[in-house]
C-alpha cells in the first residue's frame, strides 16, 4: 500500500447476525407448525392438546434462547411471530403493544439473572413471559367477549389450561436442553 | 383439481393472486375493526364480504370444510351457553345473539386469513414483504418462516412415516393415552432437523453477504397496481358500510 493512501474503514459488525435471525425464523415456523400438528393429531383443541401445544411452544422457546444467547432474541421472536400472525393469519394488532414490552422486560430479566448462558435464568425469563402473554390474551378475550362478561369464563379456563401447559413445558425444556447439550448442540 | 372446487374466476380476477400487500393491509385494519364492532348485522356484512374474498382464492371444498368446522364450534359454544343459562337467568334473557357476535368476529378473520394465506405463492408473499421495507432483522426471520413451513410439513410427514414403520400410530387416541411420549417421538427429530436446516441456511446467507450490508433480492417485483387500488377502495366502502350498519342504519336499532 502506498504511504499516502488512507486505510479503508473496517465496516461495523451489525448487532444481529444472519445465523441468529435465521434461527429465530426457523423456531417461530416450527412453533406454528407444531401447534397445528398437535391440534390435528389431538382431534381439535381439547384440553390435552391445548396444554401440549403450549408446552411445546415453551420448550422450543427455551431451546431457541439457549441456542442463540443474545439480548433481544426473545423480543425479536415475539415480534416476528406477531407480524407473521398479523399479516398472514388474521391475528390482532392489539396483542402486539402488550407483547412487545413483555418481551423486552423478560429479556432484561434474563440478563439481570445472569445472562443467556444460565439455564435457570432462561427458564425464569420464559416462565414470566408466558405468564405476561397469557395475561395479555386474557385482556384481549375480555374485549372480544365484552357483550356478556359471563361468557368470558370459557376463554379464561382455556388460557389457564394453556398456562399449565407452559409450566409443564418449562420442566420439559430443562430435560430437553440436557439432551441437546449431551448431543453438543447447546453449549450453555 | 375438479372444476367445482376451483375458485370463482370472476372473483379471482378481482382479488386473487397478486394484491398480496393490499390484502395484508385489509387483514390488518379489519382485525382492529372487528374488535370495535358489536352489532351482528355489521359483523355479518363484513363476514359475507370476507367469505367472498376467500372464495376468490380458496377452493370451494376447502372453504366449505373450514366454515363447517367454524359452524361446529359455534354450535358447541351455543351448547355450552345453554348449559350456563341453566344456572344464570340473566344469560337466558340475553338470547342467542350474545353468542353470535364473537362467532362472527372469528368468521370475518377466518375469511380474510384464507384469502391472504392461500391466495399467494411463497414468492409473491416474499416480494410483498420486501415491498414493506422492513428492517433486515425483522424481514429475514419472516422470510425464513414462510420458506420453512412447507419443508417442515414435509419433514413431519417423513417422521410420521418412519414412526408408522416402527409400529407407532399417530392419532387422537395415542396423543391422549401418552401425550409426552407421542410429542417427544414427533418433535425431537424435528428440532434436530430444524437446527441442521437453520445452520445450512445461515451458511448460505453469510456466503451471499447478508448481514454485511447486502439486502436480499426478490425474483418478483412488488409494485402496487390498479388492482390494489380497486381492492382497497372496495374494502374501504365495505368498512364504511359496516360502520353505518353499526350505528346509523334503521335495522341496527332492532338488534
């Protein structure tokens, strides 16, 4: 290089790498497909398939957060799923303003508890996120059934069952993570 | 495909195939409007329009199956409501229209969803998403979602076939009898496959320079045309009609 030539500035490395973004998209797609398959295999949304669907979604979220351990992955996952549902599955825009702060809060919680390398921090973060998202779903159900609040009891039971499934999913996630770690797919 | 189950050609010329972004926008706005609307008349009007839109893109047989399922759910909710009404006299007085409103909200969203999800090929959806000019960290996961869903379904079929060869049956009974074992047999191999696919996709994306300033390109253009304008204008007219039915129409007072 001639002495007069100025060196080219090194481009700044973006925060999000394609590897993480692709993982987020892949797990979001898997969660959607798993939900549909469980509903079909269960012969509709009976209490068992409802709990199982939520358990599977929680397990997949735990695996994702340990596979792509970076601040904001949970929020990005929530945003991607919400936009996908919003644009292609007729999901409501009203859930997004609630889910977005819930995602950011739980990302902060995981970071505060020691980071994404700690399995317990991830489990607590996902547990709190599930609780918040179910509370938001309850609020939305109340809006949809506001003509007669007594009808609200049915969605409340369904959402409660869903949260029970999510709690089961936390235990399942812990077990599954051990297997993935044994297989060398997760380093946490 | 038999001729009877194909979408109507007249409606398809108006709404089918291309106006993905317009239909996404309609889906978005209507999902908000249906929460606000309360009158069964206004919601019924919107549901009829959503069904017409769905007819333009969805085979008649599939549409009939989906609507039959929704009607079955409505009847189920009526049955549950009747049971609840045995203990609640106030609920008995409010009548069956109380159950009709939430059902019509679902029916509107169902029709619109079918018109978007089944009305476009993955390449058209990707082009439409690109046209929205979302940042890469939102655009890329969405593209991966759309691209991976068909391959995940094919992977699931292969896993189900291999389970059948081993004598494991996948049906509601097996799911109820041993839910953990069945879901584990089904989803554990799928997670491994997804991790492998994501790794391969990530290598391909990095080799193409994604994340280093390069933007993903689309094979199809995403330019809005007169069809988008026509469909959006029609949607606006229908929404105004639904507001009139909700508040101003003489028939609205009867509900």
